[in-house]
């Protein structure tokens, strides 16, 4: 299967961590338990990617794609729109490209003409079904599921276009109405600079030990450090809002130190690593105090 360009949470604070991570249990759990925020569109998009990533992992045993779409769901759970899959990221046949390209163009046009705001659930369904269609085409799985994804996408797209209409103008939103969320397309992002790279290691509730999926992320971090001769590594620990501020400050530091120790074990010089704790002060997913939120239980690793 061709490597896919993962969105980074540098988009807005929700990062899609390292390439090559096939053990997706932590990210899947984070998405399953995430409380989606943002516009109705991004909340419906989160629901769609949650269902699709679960299908990939549980029914098809496709852990790589399950992880990829779980990460897209984590971005949308934060309230940020991601675009339908770029065709260039997938190994599909020429005849499939000839179908997928105009379909994607129609979908992007409908979304940009107010589809996210006018019919948020329909727009989210169309996007997730498009991603399902292209993923199944790459696998060459000509199964009832593949046919269903394509046909359901077309049904949703036709219905969305009927609601959006032909007029390209969308009235500006008043100040008291949330403006449309910005969408980020990997194709348009360009190569990521090393100082913009950011990796996430997630943790179980009230734990500071690193799970297998986090270990895989740190393997990728180490490879990045060596490949780019990174001189300074910043490690910042975070918690969710469950527990007291003082307890969470200490827990976040334990998590950060666990990541630091793991990087040292992989050969990163100790003097190159700085460690900080933010406790529950910088939540990735905003929640009321006392709420357990898997996406907030994390350590962020970045380079300077």
C-alpha cells in the first residue's frame, strides 16, 4: 500500500503524528471517546470518520488506513475541516482517476459554495463516502462495500448540489454567527519544515507509561532527528481536565519525562532535550473541568 501524507496537528493543534504507525489502538480510542466540537459539519465529519476508521480496523483488518482516517477524525473533532482525500496520495488505476477527479472537483465546489453550512450532515456524508470510495479503489476490493461507498457518495453529492444551488455567491456571515471553518488540503500545504513538525504520544487515563503505539511514534521521532541533525528537542506533557491542577501538573511532567527517557534510550543526547509540563492548561479538545478526554492525555514532541 502506498504511504499516505498524514495531516499534522500543526494545522491548528491537532497533529497527525508519524508515518508508518500501524498500531492504532490509542488513536482509535481517542477518536471513539472524543467529544467533537466546532460547527455541525465538523461534528458530523467526526462521526463519519469514526465509523469508517472502525470499519477499516475491525472488519477489514486494515490498520494503516484505519489509523489514517482516525487521525482525520481527530482533526475534525477539534472543530477543523479537512478536505477529501487527494487522489495523488493513492495508487488507483487510470480509469478510476478519470472518475474520481471530476467527482472530487464537484464535491469541493459544493463544499465551497456553502455546502458545509447549508447541509452539514449531507456534506459530511458525501466527503466520508468519497474517501471510502477512493480507499476501496486502491485496494481493488470490488465488493458490495465498494459499490455502496461510490453509490452513496453520488447520492449524497447530488442531494448536496440540489440544496446548494448553482449560484456561487454565499452571503457573508453576521458577526454573531460562526464563520465557515477553514479547510486544509495536504496537496496545497507544501513540504513541512522540520521546525513545524510535531508528534503526539497519547496516554491512558492517569498513566505515564508509553504504549506500543507511542513507542512507534518515538521511533519515527528518532529517525527524524537523525535524518535532519536536529539539535534541540522540546517535550511538553499534557493531561485532560480530570483531577486537580497540581496533580495534573505533576502527571504531565511524568509523561514528559517518560518520553524524554525513551528518546535517550534511542540514542538522543539528554542535553538536547528540554522538558516542560502544561498540565491541563492547554487542552486539545475543550471540555468542562473534570471531564476525561483521551485526546488531551498526550505529550507533544517538536524540534527547534
